[in-house]
C-alpha cells in the first residue's frame, strides 16, 4: 500500500511516516498542498492523508483540485478544527473520511486500511487467492493452515499481488504501490523481492503461484474459475 502524507507539522509527518513504514507501507511526505497536487497526479496512491491547515493552498482546496483533475485516490483529512462546517466542507469537496486532531494512531491506521480496501467495489478485510490468505490488519499470511513469516516489504509486495489476482502487473506498477520516492535502488528490486516471495510462499509447498510474464511483468495466478 502506498500512501501520500500532506502535513506541514514536521514532527507529526515524521511520526506518521515512521509508523506507516513499520507497517510495511510505502510513504511519501510533503508539507505543501502545491506539491501534493503534482505528486498525486503522477503517482497512483492507495490513500492520501491530507491536513486541512497547510501553508499556501489549504487541504480543502487541494482536495477540490485533485477531484477536479480526476485523481480519485481515497482521501483521509486531518484537522485541528472540530467544527461541523469544516468537516462538511472537506467531505463535500471529495474527501472520503475525516479525523480530528489529536487522534489515536491505531484509529488512523484502521481508517487507512479501510480506505485501502475501497475501489470500484468494496474489498474484503481478509484477502484470499486459492489457499493463500493475507490479513492486512494482523500482518499475517497463510498457505492453507501453515503460517508464513514475511518481512514488511515482502508482505507489502504480496498484498499488491493479492489485490489484483490474475492481473499482469508490470515492475513499474509494483514499484508504485510497494516502494516510495525515498528508495533509490529501484533497478532490480522487484525481481529480487519476487524471488524472495517465491522461496517463502511457493517453494516449500511445491506450488508456482507467482508467474513471470515475459516482457510484461508478473502475475499472481488465480485458481478461481
């Protein structure tokens, strides 16, 4: 899951980035609404955490412009304001959810997971493809009855695959959702982590669920008819 945090309080943004990265998410941060516009326009984020009180363009205007530009990533707005009018304004401009400061980090994380499940249809809380299962909230993976231990980044990559079973995903698409701008060595990182995943979720069980599609990328085989 790749998240954009738009927050001008440096301490707050640093805490959120550290916490979300520990959960295996890819996180980009900017303190300015102007930068959020081009970042969200050029990157397919799974969710955007958007503070209302920003220097320059405020969060409500950023939300309005993103929706006007056709950016439909789920938006969770943060604000120190507790007035109903402010909440209504943000939601009316296209925000999907609202959280008032101070807030519980556990609640923010749960709301982000809920937003990440949204698409053209509501996605299940627990992802299942064949006998492979993944629980995003608990950070647990199973093959049948056997639990599999994955690193945070392996987990993030597998989650991308399991949200798109049967789809061919290019290396660029996998990078977009599982890594952020701060990661520099992007040349063969996807291939390396796919190899690691195969060793953990396929090889011990005699299966080949992650397929290489020559010249296109990778696909998590969907056994469903």
